[in-house]
C-alpha cells in the first residue's frame, strides 16, 4: 500500500514528505522511519485504537501504515527525459495512488521568496503541466505495447485479445489529453488487462493544496480553483500548509497541542492527509486486540474474512476456519468482550463474510 508525492519543483512537495515522515518517526511504539532518502513509512492516525485500549488493556497500539514515495520533481519534457524524467517514471509506476501537491500560495512581501518554476502562481496551469507529462508517458507505453500485443492476439491468446481491445480504446483518449482512468471497462477480462498495463494516469489522485498560513481551510481563490477542478474530475482535494506542518512535526506532543490551539485547529492537517490517502487507496481497517498489542490491519474494501486473515499471516488465510467478530461501537457500548458475548453481539462468521470497517477480530485457523 503506497502512494507517490508528485508536483512541480518549489511547490512544497519535499517539505510535505519530510513533515509526514518526521511525524511518523515521532509516533510512540511504532518503528516508523525513512527507509531511503525518498521513501518513508507514515502512520494512519486512528482514534479508534485508543477507544479500544480504554476497554482492553494492552502494552502498545500499532496503527496501519502507508508507504510514501517522494517522486523527483516533474518539469515540462519529463516524459521525454528532461530533468529527472526517467527516475520519476520508474518510481511513479510502482505506486498505487498519486498525491499531487499544488502550490496555492503567493510569495508574500517580506516572506520567503520561493520562486515558481514558471515565474507566476497558477495552480490549474501547474496541474495541466503534470497531467500532460503523465499522459505523454502513458501514450508512449501504449504505442510501444500495441505491436507486440497485436502479434500475441493473432495467436488467439485470450489475455492479449483483451489487452489489445483496451489499448485501442486508450490510444485515442490519451492523444486527446484524457487520462487513462476515464476509460469505461465492461468485463472482468478488460479490467484485468487494464491493470496489467500499469499506466500512471489510471491511478487515483488526491490533490494536496499547499496553502498559505492565513488560508488553512483552503477557502482562498487559488485553493478554491483546485478544489473545483478536483470535484469536476471526481477526485479528492485537501488543504495543507506545508510550512506549518513541518514545524508541528518537529514538536513534542505538549508543544504541538499548544501550537494547534493557537492556530485554532484540532489536529495537524497531515493526519487528515494520511486518512484521505488511505481512503483514496480503497482501504479500511479491522483490529486485533490483546494484552501485548492492539493493532489496525489494512484491507481493501470488500475483502472477505480469509483474505483479511492473510494480512496477518499467510497461514491464517490458508488454514482459515472462522472468525469471531464484533465492532468498536459494540465495545464502546458494552465495555468488554465478555459483555459483548453475554449480550449476543459476538458474531461467528465463515469464509464468505465481507469485512466491515472497524471490525475487531479473532481468527481461528488450523494448518
């Protein structure tokens, strides 16, 4: 489960990445850290973990985590190798979703003179620049893939036939500047073929509006333009002030609480960003709880119980028998697992059970 941060140079992309990974490193009882200079692991803030610990005593809590990749700055011509074009392409193809950082602040008099790469601030132009480079990169992939797919399709290869149908739909779309995620696929074969291509513009996008200190809610004209654009695309957007978030990430909890109170906000915007990225990836959490740890486990929405068990260990999925399950809401209402059993709220579910967000589970298995 990973997301890539993209954007033009000097939009605050790396500042956000550093703030996110610094906040993760400060999280108690969890080994969050930067894995490489451009890769970090970030916790998904989850108040339900503490809600569970109120009723089930445990040594530590472990939130779900998101792997974050800071993609090299994208410039015009990146799809043709300009700047660090090849590096950005190889990294961005590997992520599951894109966090597109867009500059939504002007250079203020007497403030930090952060020069925009194009000489002026225009968030929609910036979005178009990045999107164009990603589309051109995908078009190159499609054009290169069509000839060999045509050869395989002539041999009656079923997968190749489906892939060729998808490629023939994609080529004119991309040529017209339409991202691959706009394609309409009608059969499971076509959906699988689409996934096999690994196209960049097929990935979901969250627009991260890097706003000024006096526009934390993103109500200013620059941020509003981005939010409206995201809504038209069917994508999400979220305002974040990278400068403030980087300062908050360096503070201990008491100092951070004081700064948040002074700013009139209840939590760092990075917490909202992490949760938004989690939803963007189509993930939800279930929990296991015991005296050693209470842990959030990420699973794709719609997963069945054996697949959810497999997130803990492949043996759990292979030898799945059943799962005992209740909700965090049940625990809050009744106060203990014993009370949940006594009230008949502890459910026993089999292999076809579809996991729900905020399930608390005990898996039974035999290998």
